[in-house]
C-alpha cells in the first residue's frame, strides 16, 4: 500500500507550506502587521498577503495575494467575512480579514 504525496505546495522554504487555511491567513496577517508596525523589514519576512484597501461603505477588504499574484475581495456580511475568489468562509484570505477586523475594531 503506497501513500500519495501531500496536497500542499512548498514555497520559499520548507517551513512555508500553503494549504489555504484560515489559520494560515491569521499567520499571514501577523507577518503583515509586523512589517506595518516596524517590527520587521519587508526584506526580513516574505509577505504572502497584503492589505490593499478597506472599503467601509461597502464592507469589503481588498487583499493582494502574492502567491496567486492577484487581488482578492473579501466581503464582511453581518460581521462574517466571505472570500469572493475562493467562495468560502474558511480560506487564508478570510483568516487575514479576521485579523484586520480585530485591528479596526
């Protein structure tokens, strides 16, 4: 009996595994916030996700995903974020958006 390869993609180094999970988005938010607050330089840490825009009027966040090289919209519906691109509420983009929500509130 053989076991197939894991369904993960390895990026910059072995500790940088991308499964598109909510928890990863929260980690990516922490990385981004560390750079924004000056704790790290951008050259010290690879930023997977970046906050591009907060649209308070339409309850949207625009996040740039450096791994997919595209902008992602997350809509906040009754306090719950939903990723338009992934069509889910538990991807890494939603995890990042949850971090942004805590910072704003």
